[in-house]
C-alpha cells in the first residue's frame, strides 16, 4: 500500500530523532574522552613513522633525543665579564624561583663533579698522557716536556705548586685536564660559562623544560618565565641582549602558525561556502542543512580520532579543514537535484541521488583509508578524521534532510548556467566548421606538449624537514648561538659498538684521528666523544710504560733541572709502582661524571638473541657533509668493533621515499581495479571514461607541478589519492544522471568550488608539507572538474 504524506512525515521525524540520538551519543563520547586525558598534540615528531632498529640503535636514539629534548640555551650578551656573570646569575635565579617552575636543571659552567673527576684522574696520572706527551716520550724527546714544565714553573699563570711537583715533577697532569675540555673558546668564571664575542662577552645558561616543548601549556609557562626573567635583567642592564635556541621556540612558532592557518583557512572556507550556497539557492534552509552536515561530520571526526588515538594532532586539524570541502558536497547534490526536480519531495530526491552518493562515499572514504595505511601517525589521524567526517555527513543527509529538505527552492541562474555550459561543451567538441575542427585537433596536441614538458621536469624530494619550516628570525638566532658554542650538536651522531668494553674503548680511540681529519676537511665542526675521558686499558698500559721508563732512567736529572728536593724520588717511585695494576675504568669515571658525559656511554645492551653489545655515542656538531663523513667511516677497517652514522632524519626521509613509490604504485592498482569494478555496472567504455577523468587529472597535475618546480614527495602522492577519489565522485554523478545533467553540473561546480576553497587554500600554508598537499589538490580538483562533464558524451543523455 502506498505511503501517504503523513506516513512520510512520521518516517522523516523518526529518522531525525535517530540522528539526534547519534549526535548526542557522539558528543557524550567525545566529552568522556577529553575528560580521560585526550589532548591536542603539537609535537611535529609525533607525525613521523617509527623506524625498525636494533636494540642498541634504538637505545642510542632514545638517549640522544632525551638529551636534546626540551633543552633551552640562552646567551646573555653583555659588555664585560662582570656584567655577563651578574646577569647570568640573575637569570638562573629568576628561572629557579618561578612559581610553576617550568624549568629544571638550570645551569651554566658550574660543575662540582669536575672536581671529583679531577681527583679520580690524578690518582691514575701515571697511565694518562696527551697525544703530544706520548709522542714526545715515544720519540725520546722528553727534554721538550721538561722545557714546558720549567715554563709552567716560572710562569705567573702556571699550575705549579710544591705538592703537585712532588707527585708530578714534569707537570704532565695539568695538560691532561685541559685536554678534557678542548673547546678553547669557552671559559668558566664564578661558575658561569663565558665566551668572547665581537662586541663583548656572552654568558651561556642552559635549562631543561619540565614538560614537553610541544605542549601548548608548557610553551606558555616556559616562554612567560623567560620573558619575565629577561625583563627584570633589562630593567637593571638595558644594554644587555639575549640569544635563544632550542626546540621550544620552533614549537611555539609551529603552534602559532598552525593556529593562524586553521582560523584563516577555516574562516575563508566557511565564508566562501556560505556565499556560494546563498548565491545558488537564495534560501536560508540550505545554509542550515549544510551547517548541520558539517557540524555532524566534524563531531564524528573528532570523536573517531580521539577514540582511536587518544589525541588529535594540530596538523590533523589543518588537513581536516579540507573535510569542509568534501562533506558539503552531499548537501549540494541534494539541493541541486531538488532544484532541478521541484515536484519531488526530499525522500524522492535522496532516492534519486542515493546510488551515486553511495558510490561516491565509498570511493572517497576508500581514498582516505588508503592514506591511513601510510606509516605516519599524523596522516593516519587525517585519514580517520576525514573518513569518519564523511560518514557523519552522509548520515546527516539520510536522516535529517527528509524532514528539513522539503522546502520549495527559488529558481536561480545556477541551473540555467550549468545547462548553457554543457551545451557549449557539446558544441565545442562536436565542431561543424573547419576552423573548429583544427582547433579541436590542436587541443590534444597542446595537452600532450604540456604533459611532455611538465613530466620531463619532475623531481623528487622526501626530506622530512619539509614538515616544519621555522621563521628565519628563529633559525638565524639559533645559528648565532651555535657559533658561540662552537657548533653545538646535531641530531645525527655516530654509534660505536663492540663485543666487550675494552674493544669499544679501543674503537673509540681509533675513531678519534679519523674525526680530526674530518674536522680539518670541514666535513664537521666538532665531535664530542667519551674516548678522551675513558682511555682503554691498552692505552693506559702503554702510557704507564712510557712514564715508568722515563722516571726510571731520567728522574734524577728531572729533579735537578726542576730544582726539586731529591727526597721526593723514593716517594714518587713507590707511587709509580703501586699504580702498575690500578687502571682507570669506565665505571670510575661515570660515577662522578655529569649527565652530558654519561649520556654518551650506553654500556652493555642485550640484543634480541640475548647477546650483549657495548655501545657509545659520538655527538657531531656543525655537519657540513654527512655523505663525505659516512664515506670516510665506511672506508676504514674497524677491527675491534663497528662504527656507523645514525641519521634518523635521513632514515625517515628514505622511508618516505619508499612509501611515495608504494603510494604511486597503489594509485595505478586502484585505477586498474576501479576500471574492472565499474565495467560490471557501466560497461567497459563508460567505466574507462569514469576512471580516465581522475587519471588524466593526475597526469596534468604532475605536469603542472613539474612546470612550477615543485618536487614530488609523499604528500603529493597522498593528495593524488584524494584527486582519484574526488575525481571519480564527479564522474559517477554524471554517469548516474538519467534524464538531465544540468543539476549534476551545478552540483559538481559548487562541489569543486567548495573543495578548492578548503583544499586549495592549504596551498597558502607556511608548512611545506601542507602547502604541497594543497597545491596538488588545487591543480587536481580543477582538472577533474573540467574533465568530468565529458562523461555526458558517453552516457548519451539529453543535455
């Protein structure tokens, strides 16, 4: 029995009630998730894939990242030492006394542990020599050491005193202590680390944030604490300036940039879409329905991401603004079809568009889900966010529009313009005049030339540094501070491993001259190794034998030349003999070492096969040519261990390149499978035409990217998946049109405009990854829109 208007209305109300229940359930679920600790994630590193590494390499990476994470470096630029020291002390006191204490481990050059280490080294002085001292003794040039000791003895700035001379008559030990701190630019005074600058003196202060620098709350607390401390110092010393470096300042810039982009892109998209809907329908109800569609989609998206990941990345919100341009399409197709068939009620209109809508939803969500198979947690969030949002928007259309979509629409110019445009295309591509035929032949020739020129200029770039581009002011300030610190350290480092402790120490010693050559050849500025703090037992024994031979043969002459009392001879030889089997061990050094030193020693790490490996880290600073350094290291024969460069940035970039290739291969498979699947419903000819629209759009987009010089990355490849999904949507709606295409043409035009407002505006982003994503979609959606109407020629329906 046919259903009457009352039954239709009752059914519509039930659907609307079901939508309200679903929306309320989602809101409650989201609220519970938020109260249970769900949060907004701003750490750019959280987007990166997890590399599969061996246990030792993973431990090394965790150690280095922990050392560098949340560290803030401040240079207090003053006119003289006293001013710099006073200001640095005031800065540390101010940071320590902050109510919320956002910083810990606030320090400068003061290190009481160094005094303890000096005592340990002094006890083992007979087995410690600098390379220069060892060479002098090996070449029997001990008189050179004697001359140096005499200079120290009579110098006003020497280290000599009676107690030291009685235990070390050639004053060999002070030079060993100085060798532990090879950075001659830095000096310590009153516990403050100082370095000279062109305009005065800089005092270096270091602090570690208690919480992650990528936490918005921590960012605000830490930056306010720094600004307060700087302000207090400038009130007393207006001439003092500050240089800052650390992840905190990059994170703040990234957070602010993302927030601005979210508000700017989202606002422009919404305003543009509101204007588009109003011009097309001149009615408030389509705006209300579109708003409900978007709101529901966003709620579904938020709850789905928080439920699966427990957090929402800030960049997911930037990418997720593109959801506006896709979810709104469902409303456009409904109202354009309703306007084309004014006598149909809302339920009839939904039935009319449901086949194409179902296929479109399936292809769009499949495209987003394909993005979810990438190794990037952030992009997985984008996939879930957009796929869930589309499902929420589609449910809104099916459950809400039967009740709210029955309002009569005013006739506007949209349908007439769409009809005229399709007629123009038909006349253009069915020429009757010779000139038209020539132009029609030249068009594909021009397209082929464009494809050839553009595709021949395609390059690739998978560097993950594209993910975040900090403002030039921040990087310039950081580079200035790096110069004061003689280069600082980078995320790339050298991992040295061996089967036992002594082999590891000997491999580190073998590595030292190699790195010295790399510094001389300007491949790196500096290398920080633990080897100078922990000589191997073999080296200690060799140094002991050199000193033993020296004192046994020449001690009397040394005492005489230095003007010392002959009574020290017996005591000195007794101490020398006692030191014969007392070797310096890594454990003795680590017991009194600071955190910077202990972080370089990994010790023994059990691997998956229960074998142990001993590891140590060599930090690198001011890297100029990592490939050259890698080649230098690989060309050496490391007899007792292994030496490799650990470059997480490079490894992830390689992984991105691999996934870029896999994504493009996936794209080809999807084209092939879609052709087969659609041929079952539409036949081979129309199926190939449907798939040809996004395929040609992708090729033309690649050509345009080549012409504008944009190197292809994984983010371009991910955007191509969306071009495929959205392009097929456009084709499907034309393929499903039964009687007339002008309603579909109007809907596709509005859909393309809204998508370009959302996706295309991402090209304005300052973050390169988002920019590339948006630029690719800007080209791709434009071409898909221009090509989709040609499906009308294959459906053979009346225009």
